[in-house]
C-alpha cells in the first residue's frame, strides 16, 4: 500500500540534451570565429554523435554478456552527426563545386539505406 502513493519517476532525457547543448556551444564558438552557421552545424553534429554514443540507460543483467560497442547505437543519429560536421567544416574550407555532388550523394545513400533497412526488418 505504501508503494501506491509513490509518484512515478520522471525519466530524464540526458542523452538528448547533448543536441541543444552542442548547438549553443557551436553557435557561440562560431560567432567568435566569424562563422556562426558553420559553428551551429558542427555543434549540432557533435551533439548528435554524443547522444548516439552514450551508453544505454539500463545496465545489462549480471548474467548477460556485455554488448558490443555499436550494439544499441542509433546509426541514423551517427550518420546525421557526421554529415552535419562535414557540412559545417566544408562551408568554411571546401570549394563550392564539391557540395554540388556531395550532398545529393549522401542523401541518395541515406535513402537507399532506409529502403534496405525496411526490407531487412520484414524478412
């Protein structure tokens, strides 16, 4: 009966707090460097990578083998994070003709990956 009065615990979204933190830190550094847009993209990418690479909140059971490093990682967040970082750095350093091909190629590969992932899940 004593447990019935207990309020449910609120889950904290600590893993996803890296995304806005990265954006704000990147914006601040970008403003200091004179490239606020690139700073936001790089910070956003780093936030996505940090959120995707955080360990799961629930520890594994004592008798279970430890999972591999990439097990349970969100691959979409990893890819988006890497893409944002590359775009942010590329806006400052890469020639403009590079982006005519790099962005569409990445988007095509992401689309193909989603299709293959969908088929793999139904088989």
